[in-house]
C-alpha cells in the first residue's frame, strides 16, 4: 500500500522542476511504489497465521528508531513537541482506521482487487475538499469522481462483499486524513506526522492485544474477521523477520516517495502512484497465481483514469 500522503503534506522544493529532476522524481516514485508492494505481499502472506494487532505491533516497534532518525535529520526531534499534537493524533486515528480496513481487506481478497479500490482515495479527497476546505471543485472533477465510483461498481462484479467495502472504506478514511494533512502540512513536517501515526498504531495494537489477544472473540468468520480477532501466537523466526522487514520497507518506500515530491511537482509525479496496481497484479500472479477477470480490469482502468485526471487537473494541490 503506497502513500499519497506526500502529495498533500510535503511542500515541493521547486515550483518548476527541471526536466531531469522531473524524471528523477518519477523514477523515485515508481521505485517507492514497487517497494511498498512487498509490504502488502508480506502482510497478506501472514494474515492467515497471525492477528492484525500482532503484525502491527512488530512493524511499529521496528519503525520507531527509524522514524526517530528521520525526524532528527528532517528538522530535529524538537518538532515532536508541537502544539498541534491533538490534531496530529486525530489524523493518526483516521489513518489507523484506514490502514486497518485495507489490511483486513487484503486478507480476504487478492491484492490486484484491493489496490485499485484503495486508489479511489483521490476521489474522496475531491469530495471532501469542497465542504471541509472551501475549495472549488470544477465540473470535470465531479465527472471524474462519478466515473471512478462507477469503476468500483463494475470491479465488484460479485456483489458488495465486506472486503470490497473495507477497501473502499480505507480510501474514504485516507481521503479525510489527507484533507487534514493539507492544513497541517503548512506547519508540520511529514516525518513528524508519520511518527505520530506510527505511535497511535502501536498504542492501538497494544490495546487490541489486551482485548482480543487470547482469542476469546475469534469466531471462525470470514478471513478479514479472523485476521482481526485470532489469538496472538509466538511467530517463527522467519515470520518475525519478514514482518519486521515491513518496518524497513515502509521507511525506504516513504523516503522514495518523499524525495520524489520534493524534487518534482506533485501533479507530475503523483499519477505514477498507480504503478502500484501493476506490481499488485504481478505479485498476485507470481505468489498466488491470481489473474484478474474482465470486470476487475475494466473497473480498475476507470478508477485509474479518474484518479489521474483528478491528480493532474489542478496545478495547485494545496
């Protein structure tokens, strides 16, 4: 799961990047999208053996020192003592719901289905930017939103399954969190925001472990509910290593995305976030032998077309 966060939260260094910088930005962004695919594959692989809270706890503990280093070199640790910590925590809770919905979705449906649905996030940002930010949304963008959600309906050819709704729900909460980021990004650095949401993830994982870690709420339901409620178990050395690796993967992927948006305009590089769908399809084919059907491909193309239009139709994203 890549992050569109940098497009809305990280100020671009140069308003008009040189062509070679734009190319570098595109390459860094595509690299970040590729790297994040490994995180999704790992989480889907372990979702049948461990609960979500355990996976998040391991990932977040590993990420803490990495994020402290990032904050240190991105303006200093004093940035964590921000006066806007309440808003940062609220945004982190929205992201917690977003990522939890997404991870529960990929436990039950193929990555090639979940990833395109997650990329309805720019459409939700358009829907929310008007009433919450007072931004003017043109007719073309409204049409794009309608086309994108038509793609969701087409992609879900089997009916409104709970996993499909979880994937779209993750995009909705992500859109709301990113609308907040467009305000917070004026004074808060992306590294600080990332640290806060990692902290909330870790706290939430701890609470979930105390509440459901003994498996008393596990009821043998669908794959998503099993991933949420199954009891904690001691991971094998290999499983612990690959889950821990997601912390490093997220740090490296975030660096690539952040750097891409720092050296090139957001409207130039942001559409290349959709290369994640290509990697999700390839990953699903290689690891699980999954091939998307015609309805899924058609729906994904409509979602991508709408998302690209939304991301490129305005030169100013803030």
